[in-house]
């Protein structure tokens, strides 16, 4: 997608056809500007107009500007005149940061700029860990430190230490990434890390980038700031975006506790890992004694990060209750992100990387371990800054490591992050294609898509992945689940999983090495193999899918069957807008055959793209109602599939395969007699918390979900106390729902919700309903711990409006004097419960209301 920014009378035409230079009025033409340090970049004559494609202006260009130079010697040059005309020796022509297609009509002396701003749904991500990719400069392997691995962190024989990959190596492989079909590179963090943490057998290095010491500089193991700028500039010149992985929840482990560590920071005798977590109530009367070992007082940058009071200092997280927010993440220093100084400091840090390096977006680590109020401030501030620089396409997505879509969606709606990695879909597709789960798992994943719908985001912008540096690789799942399967079956499963990333709704992410059949040994360190020849014994003995190559080889084989398959998927994805951003409508969930099918529809050109996946090891034939007379199979020379006399098509799928079919005719409206009723709320109903809004849509009195392919959009709005309506989002898929929060409203507020239903032809109807915000009292339960109980007290409950817990339940908060409290979710009025400390417990109890 391109956004036109015409500064003169000529628009930009296609660059695909070139003509002889004579037709453009001169023998040559060059662009000279801040983009190329005022050097000469030749333009191409096309249809009588000189053109240059993807002219990229970077932050280093200062004020982006350029001119046209006929011979490249400044003898005859043209700049900006009045009303956009190109005039001899005119003023420099201004631009903004980003990529442009530029045209100059030399004969008529006019010019035009067209800014290239791809929507995020057009991207194909390649997720890479620079340290494990390619070593372009061996002189930085030790980062200028002593050669001792416990000092430098460099030891390519250990899976837990640096291996020598760097930014120069990554830059040298950009063409490999581009030819795969990737359009965006997401790198693990490149900021300066603590080289080594831990002791003895628990020691490891910060090769992965998630132990940041200095948020203002590049890790010297990876290269220099100039090399980073060169990498970004080269990627941009090739039409690829660059995304930074960032961590805000924590920094490197510098702060120690007097109760657990010696003055030099080492563990006290008997302590192998960190300090046990102490609740907020407990530290108010019995705090830890945090300190920074001598010599590390100024280890972090910016300097405010060295202020020990800006951290929670409550010990290691148990990843339950408040410790999930306040505890140290495996010993890493947990920032007090509720502090205004931390909020403003982190906004400033990550604004500067956009300004100075012109990066294209952020992936944010450990989102759920940061209070949601932080994201509500940080994300809009970062996006507003990018927009002020002309970067309207800047994008942020977070990691909420949770398989529950409801928990993930909270951060894209209430938390104001534009998107998240789709862990909900990941677990299901890994089970279906990597193991032997039924395709109903995919149905469940997509049934939760409505939770992501709001005014500015939806499920199409989620990021699809089949494995990563934390979860492990899809290849490992396949090898574990099917150790005795043929090599052909294992490869087919890997292809199928990757195809699903591209053709289901969402943005595909390829984890580096998956295109070479990497399998790994598990999760985390065991899934971070080298693309360059490895010296790590644990990696060297791994089998790779689809090849006889080993990790002793350099694995950049463009002929690998998975590389070729992904390349083909990317071609189809880029060619067909419906596969990138079209509405997804479920067509078939066949548990017996283990076949799943859905359609993708681009409303601007509504032809059906029918996509079917056979997750079984047998050939399967499915019959579906057709919306066109013929369907052409994309990426194949097969004859079109014709609709039969009963209005159906039959599709035969080989074992472990997929098909993408395109209808030859546009989907048509079936009539204009549309009606609707609200299905999840009633007039005057009291609502609070997360409210589910849904409608039943009928055509001629018949529910539209009975249609073969219901193509309708339902747009929801809400008004409070007779104020203006604001958007709640649009749902294109049955069962046409959105969820919205009442958190910004007060008890008793009068709400009016409105739903506008539109079909593919523009026929529409609108319905309204009044609701009232009715916030119930909070139910909080206190419990006095008996003598002899442990300090960690849990509450296990069931039979309540809040559902039930798994034993031993939720951790209660210590209020002091051995009194522990748990506050139930809003709307809870009753619960059966048991208090326990994991060893001792009370009898079965009941509670109605607080007390």
C-alpha cells in the first residue's frame, strides 16, 4: 500500500515498464539528496517520466531533502519552485522520514512523491537472534573483554554463551532473508547486556539480549552503532522493515539482597538461586535490604536506572498473584513501572531509538509482568512520537506468554498495545499439525477472535507463529510426537504448520532456522541453534527436517524444501490481498476427517478464497457449498474445480496437505431485507466489567449463519449519558460480537449501544439498545493464619460467579499480624472455599459477601 504525497502536478505511474531514455527528454537523470549524502543515484526512464523507487530518507539525513541533477555534475539541476513546479537551481525539495517513489517529468518540469507505507497486515516477519545467525566480524566476539568466557561471555561450545553472530553477519545475509519472502526483520534485543550472570553450573551469558545494562548503546558483542545504522539503511533500501525487541519489565541482575547475597554479590552459602518473594504487605514491615555491589553503582544507563528505589526489591517472582508484577523475573531487577519517573524514562529511551535509527517498530517482552497502567501511557506516547516524525506505520506488538486469548486481548484493548503475539493460536496449531490434536482446537482459537476487536485493532493484526526462542520449534514438536514417522511425513507436517501461518488470519512470523528444518532439543537455550557452522555439541547431533545437512554446515540453503515452500507461501500472500487482510469465515470443522476449512474475503474485491487444511495422514475429500461457478487452485497447474448441479464443489486433499482456491466470480448479496436483534444483552440491563455485545442477523427472517458464506459486517458504537457515540469495533465473522469494558464509566451511567449491520452490497440496518452501568460491591475475604502454618497462604474456591481455582488456589496477600486477604473479581457474591498453605488446610467453608 502506498500513501500519495504529491508535491506537484505529476502522479506516479507503474515502474514495471521502462522506455528509452530519449522519451524522457534527457539522456540521464539523478537524484541527489540527504538520502545518499548528495551523491548521484540514477533514475530510470519510464513512460516519458524519470522515476526512482524506494528512495529512503533516514534520521541521519537531518532534514530530508533532495534535488534532480540531469548529468550528475550539478551543471543542470532542478529543485522546488512555486506551486510545486521544478525550476532550474530551485530550492531543495523537502521530504519526511521513510520510503518514497519519486517521479520527475523533465519535459514539463513537474515532479511528484509517493510515500510507501505498507500496512502491518502486508508484512512477513523473520525473527532472528543475531548471535546465532552469522559471524561477520570475529574481532568483536569477546566484546573487547578478557578471553575468559566467565568475563566475556563468549564460548561457542556452550549453548548458554555467546557464539559470535553479529550485526555485520546479519547484514551480509539480508538477501537470503528477502528472497525467502520476509518483509520485516525482528531481532532479539541488541542493547548492551550484562555479559555473564549466575555462578558455577548456573552461569550463562546474555547472548539473547534480555539482560539489558545500557539502554542507550549496542552490545559490543554484536557490533557498533554505525553497523546498526548500516544494517537498518541496507534493509530499508531492500524494502524491508526492522523491528527491535525490547524489555521494560526488568534490567540485568545488578541489585542484590543482604538476606541472600554476600557483599560482592555472590550467593550466600546454601542459596543456589535468588531470594524468596515477599509480598507488598510483608515488605512494608519486613523489607529486603537491597544493595549494589561495589563497582557496579553506575553499571546501568541511563543513569536513573541506577536508583535502587525505582525497583520493587521484593525477591524472585513465583509468577502468581502480585509477584507476577512485582517479583524479580528469574532474579532480574524488576522495575517499579508504576513510578512516574520510570514511565517517563522509558518513554524517552524508546522515543530516541526511533528518532536516531528510524526503526519500524517494537516487540515488547514480558508484557503481562508490567502493570497495565504503564502500557496505557507508554504505547500511545511512542506511537505519537513516531507519527510526529512521519512514521504513521510504526507498529508495536507485545509478548503475553499465555495461551488464553482473553488474557492476551486485555493488553490490546484495555492496555492500548496495537497487537500481541498469538499464543492462543500457537498452542492449538502446534497440537494439530505437530501432534495429533483434532482440528476443533483451531475452531476454539478463532472463536475467541472477537475479544481482540476494538476501535483500532482486531485479530488480523495478531502475529502468528509456530515456535520461537522460548517455546521451542515446531520441528521439535513433530520429532517428539512422531519419532517413528517417515522423513516425508515430518517434512509435510512442518510445511503444513508454516502454510497455516500465512493463510489464516494474522501476520506470519518465521523463526530463523525453521526454513532450514531446524528441530532443536526443547525450549529456551535448546531452541537457539546456530545458522553458521556450530561448535556446540548439543546442537551438532540434531537431525534437520528435509535435508542431509547437519549443524556442522552453514545452513543458508535456498534450495531447502522448507525454504522453497515458505517462499511460495509468501508469494501467494503478497499477491492476494484477501490472504493478508481479508475477513476470515469458518467453512468446515470436520473432526472425523480432521479437515479444517475457512474463507478469506477482501471486501473491496469480494471473491472467495477458500483455504482447506488436511491434518490427517490419509487423503480426504470434502464437499462444500460453492459461491462461484469455478475455483482456481493457487500455486498449481491443476484444472479449475467446477461447481456441480447441486451447487457444491468437491475438494480432494492428500494427506497432510492444504489447498488455496480462488472463486472466479465475486460474492454477491443475497438480498436487502436485513434485520437484527441484540443477542447477549436486554434493554435496560445492568452491566459491569467486560461486556459481551452480540447480535443475531437475519435475512428475510432467516439467520444468516445458515448461508454458505455469510458476508456481513457489524459495527458497534457506544454513547454514555447522551454523549457522542464512539466506536467499539467492527466484526466481520459470525457470531458478530465485540467485548467492551465499563472501567471508564461510573456506577449508574446510562449507556446506549448501537449496531450497524452491512452486507457486501452496502445494504444495511441499524439497531440500538439502552444499558446501565451497575457495579456490584467488592467481595473481599480475610483469614487469620493459624500458628505453625507457612507464610504462603492460598485460597482455593469453587461454586462462585468467579469460577473455580486449581489446587492449591490463589495466593493471598499478607495484611500484617498474620491476617491474609483475597479480593474476588467484581460480581462475585458467594464462594465455597478452603484456606491452605500447601501442607495444612481448613475444612470446606462457605462465604457470602465480604468478611
